[in-house]
């Protein structure tokens, strides 16, 4: 779970704090807040599924 928190935290910090001039996330400029939340929620779900799928043999 720590790996998921680190990955999601890094993306959120990059989106909200580090990318001041919108070079990496500029393609989302015209999106509504709802679509941005939906994108990041989907990112979190997919990241969690991949992490759990890859670590299923070790649990």
C-alpha cells in the first residue's frame, strides 16, 4: 500500500505544485474539474489493480 501512496502522491504533487507552467499537464487545461477528478480516480483504481495483480503471488 505504501507504493501506491507514493505513486499517487508523486502524481498529485507534480500536478498541483511542480508543474507551474503546465508543460506536462497542459493537455488537461480545457477539462472541467469533474473530468480531472474522474481521470485521477481512474488512475488510482488502475494503479491499485495493477499493484495488487502483480503482488498477488506474494500475499
